[in-house]
């Protein structure tokens, strides 16, 4: 699947793949033999917990990284009313220079992919409402 943030840009950034205390529930979901579970981020570094697959500033499972990671900075979540929406994190540096049109075009691509792959059948992928994210489409 296509990703909106170039890998080079991802590797330059030191913000992702870590989850601040109290936000570990936003860690990605991994699938193994049809079973889904959240990646456990136990290693504490400063004020955050780091993904166990994040080593020397790279993702060691890059080619097979979880769906949540592939679509980042997009996110499937519920809105304030409980409806499922597609949202994105405007603060992601990988979006720098991207126009609103490019972001919306990628959102439309992602929606088609999500529907085609039946991603929403698995409620694990639907995260709680996060006020920091910008809603771009209903799902
Ligand atoms: S699986 Fe890879 S991309 Fe996803 S949070 Fe962990 S280190 Fe980052």
C-alpha cells in the first residue's frame, strides 16, 4: 500500500514510535496467525515508552510494519459522537509541504484501501477520540 510520508523523512524524525505515559493504548496493533494484540511498549525512555521494534532510530520491521504504522499520520478513530472517522496528525513533519489537496487525495485512497481490505471488521483498529487529530473523512 502507498504511504504518504516518505521513508527518508520518517527516519529523520525522532518523534514517532514512542508513546507518552498514559498514551500507550495508542501503540500499534500487530497480527500474528489471525490474532490481534497491541504492541507492548515497556521500555521507558525519559517521559515516554518506546516501541520494542524501534532500534537505533529505525523500525526493524519496516517492511512488515503494522497497518497503523503504515497509515500514520492518518488514524482511524471515533469522533465525539461515536462515529468512525479518518483523521490525521497535522503536526507530523512528514506532511510538511503537502497541500490540502494531496492530503485529501491520500485520504480517499486510504478509504478505498480500508474498505477493500475489510479493515473496519476489526474493531482493534478503531482508536478512541483524540482531540489533537484533524478529521478528514467519515468512514
Ligand atoms: S512497529 Fe515500527 S513504525 Fe510501528 S511504532 Fe514500532 S518501530 Fe515505529
